[in-house]
């Protein structure tokens, strides 16, 4: 399932980027440098040991979960059977 792994990798990468930028999402450049130094944010800002994600990642996951399910069915040649049983 190479393609499925690529799609999931994209989702994980998006979530990782979202978590990295979560702490600075609404800050302007000067506020970021003031708070995190001249290099800006360079690591996750953890809360209780967990990196936070925004509603952007949550909505992406909610939207793509059914798509992942049907891609797996399609990959395993079971998509048409699913339609016939439920349609």
C-alpha cells in the first residue's frame, strides 16, 4: 500500500507543521522573535508533554478519514463490493 502510506505521511507532516506553528499562529514576526529569539520557534512548545495542533489539523483528519477508508477498500478491490452491498 505504498500510495496509502504516502497520503498518511502527508497528513502526519501537515500535523507536525501545524503543531510547530501552533504557538505562533497569530503572532507577527516581531512578536515571534521577541518571544523565541532571533531564530524564531525551533522546537515544539509542549503542554503537559504534548505538542498542540489546531482545528486545521482536526478538520483535515475528519475530512480525510472516510477518504482513507475508501482508498483502502479500492486498493484491496473491495470498493465495488461495498457499493453493491450497501447501495
